C-alpha cells in the first residue's frame, strides 16, 4: 500500500430490491494518503455517502458489500488490513477511534437528551480509557480547538440550545477526539450560512495541518471542494466518471457530467438568462466547454437595461411601511414576557409588479419572518401593509382569507410541506377545489395535471406519494400547488437550498420561466448570494431584523457598502471561479 492510509479496490455495494438487488456503488477504486484531502462530488443517489458508510461498516437497510477490498493501514497496524474481511468487533474498535465520521445534520446525530460535553467525553472514555473527569477536561480543550467560544457553557448545553454552526463544531470535536487516521465529512456545511461555512472550512484546513489525518470530504458543492480538496472524484449513479487533482479536473473537465456540474453553478461575474443543465451537455453537446455554455446563456447589457426600464414603469404590488415583528426572549415565573427581540425591525419595502426581489441574510436575520408576515402567516406588531393599492388589515383573518388566492408561498422543505398521505395529484388539486368551487372533479384533475406538466412533472407522477419522488420532483410539486390558485405574488423561502446543484439549476430556470409566463411577482429568500443574484432584479440584505442595504444585484456584489454585506460576499467560495 506504500504511503496510503486507505486503498479501495473494485468496491461494489448492493441493496435488496423487490425483484432483484440494486447496485448503489459499482466497482469503484481510489486511494487516500496521509495528510491528503479527497473530495467526493455527486448528486443525491450517486453513491458517495454509501461509499463512506461502507468504510465505517455502517451500511443501512440491508446494504451489503458484494465484492471489492477496503485496505486500511493506520496507527497500531504493522501491515494493511482488508476491512471487508474484518470481524464486527474489529470494525467497532476502529470506528470512532481510527476512523471517524461527521454527518450532514448534527441535530439528528447528537443525542437530544444528553449534554454536549458528556457526549464527547463518552467517546474519550470508550476509546482512550480516560476517567470522566479527565474526559471532560479533554473535551473542553477540544471545544477550544474547534473554536467554540465559551466552551464551559457548551459543555453544559443540550444540542437544541446551540446554533447550527456550534452543533457542527461539537460533532467535529467528537470526531477528532481520538485523533483518527481518517476523517470522513459527509456534507458538513450544506445547511449552514455562508459565513459559518467559511469558518468551518477554515477550521478543517487548520485541523488537517495539525493532526495530519487523511480527510474524505463529501459534498455536492464544487465551490467547497475547490477550497479544501487536493484531489476529487466525480460520482454518478454509483460510478466514478472522472477523477484527478482538483486543479486539473476543474480547469479542464473531460466528462460531460463534470462539465455540467461546473456550468450549472450560478456565476457571480455575469448575468445569465438560464443556467446550463446536465441535459445540455448530454444531448449531442458533449464537446461544448463550460465557458461556451455560459457565454451562450449570458444576458446582454442592453437586455438588462431594458428590463430595468420596464420594471421602473410598473406599479407597486406590495408595500410595507415600518413593519415590526417581535418575539418574547424572556419570561418571569408566571410565564409573562419580560423582554423581547425584534425579529423584523421597522422594515420598509416596495415590490413592483413582475419584479423578483431577493432577500439575503444569515439565519436569524429576520428574512423568513418578514416573508411570513407579508403573507399574514405571522401577525405584525406594528407598521402598515398594502397589496395592489389596498391597505391590509393585518389583524383581520377574513381579510387575509380573501387575499390567500393572490398570495402563495413555496417552502424550503418540500417533503415537510406535502401531506404524506395525499398523492401529488391530490395535493395540487386541493387548492383548486378550495378556491374554484365551480369546477367539476374531472376539470379539477385536468387542471392539476396541466400544472404538473408545466412544472416539469409527468403523468406518471400524478398518483404517486411524496416519498416516491426525488427532492427536485417534490419541489416541483410544491410549485405546481402554489400556482394552482393563479396567484399574483409568490414568496419563495429557500426553495433550492436543500437541492443538488444540478437540480437547483433546473428549479431556478423553472421559476424564471414561470415568472415570465404567468406575470408573477417574487420575494425570493435565500442565504446564498449567488442564487439570489441569478434570479433577482433587486437585492435587499437583512441583519438583526433590519434592512441594511438594497440595490442592483451586480452593483451590490461589485461594490457592497455595508460591512455585513462585504462579510457575506467575502465568505463565498471563489477559488473555483479561477479555473
């Protein structure tokens, strides 16, 4: 094995199916050296996480390694050992000690009823044989090492009392507790704000240097991989379609799928009409370059100016003046609030008919609360709202009920916003039945199917349940349902943040096309400035409940005025744009 910590040879993982087994990973091979970071990129279902779980001996749902070898040589090993032949006892001894894994969602990986300090200390007591007092002391040092401020408080905190970034740091501390030979990170920054993501990536770089572990970093974000990895594997449908040094693969991609992943990322240096998709590179265009695909889709300065002139002549559709929403932050022993936090603090905004206003900010900035307040889903504590020149009585439920047909929302989590007991066709048809009482059952079903087809779903999806669809298909179903009542105004609350980059491109293209076809007006909420820049006519930046900056997307990116906006832009991974 020479200097390699890990060598995978012809690994194949199968899962039982209804009629026959299904190969989730097909004969893949790769190596990992000490101190090296290997990036694995691919969409959901590509096999990247299954590959990592097979290394840990944690295959779910009857998954089985049917062929191949997993050679590992770490501390305490005189020679390499094939882990696929190792006993369960050996795998358990290695797991969490020589092989550690950081999962995507720390809230589900951490025990909600055990304090964070105790959870990390438990790992040290099991693998290092430390006493409880020694383990707690070591845990505090680990928390300091992963840059957790106030480690004493974190030791005594439960997972729900921490932010997403803090929980992820606790998971990293737990994974590093025994100074493993190999650290596997499975999408550790996907759900985090861009500034928190930047801090976690910086932490990974420093820790890699200090402990010398080999790192396998799994992500669907090529920008993150470009910042961190030495080599990259591109996986699709269980196979490695391209691999090599990051600089070589990203600067000169060979496979059409690799080109598509690079091309469908929303660029920050230019405005595109549509984002290139995987289909563009696979349907007779495999020779087209990433640069050529983006050039073909670029918007001319004349078209941008024409769009600005058009919007300047449109009347305001929705306006807010001095809008204020507050939540109790402290209560006395009787349960009466004694202190408050201003989630939305004296916000003024105006959205013109046909415009897409992008709303950017980190978690806790107030952007989702503002969007829900504009729709009457959250009661305002002050200020005034008007829609189509009509004042809105924010306290009147009947008033909001009349407006519900004209104002809809697409939520971040499509699976959570669809009824798991209803077929997709019924979910789309339900608002039609509610708001269009005159339609027959057949006409309602036909209208629902028409909307599904328009949003990219097929007839075969009509009678399927949400769990039978992919993430992108579920989001399309939610968009079709929102359009069912023919709204004028649509709030899109982080509608693509949980999607793979290729699916994200499809949904963004779909939303852009629907805006033009139906004359929709959008409030598009996101923490991803590149996504907002692509789809928006204008951007507003929120921090601590206040709008701190707004203006033209290109101008804000090129010349941000507020320090917070500059911080957001500086945190965006930019190394990939140099390839």
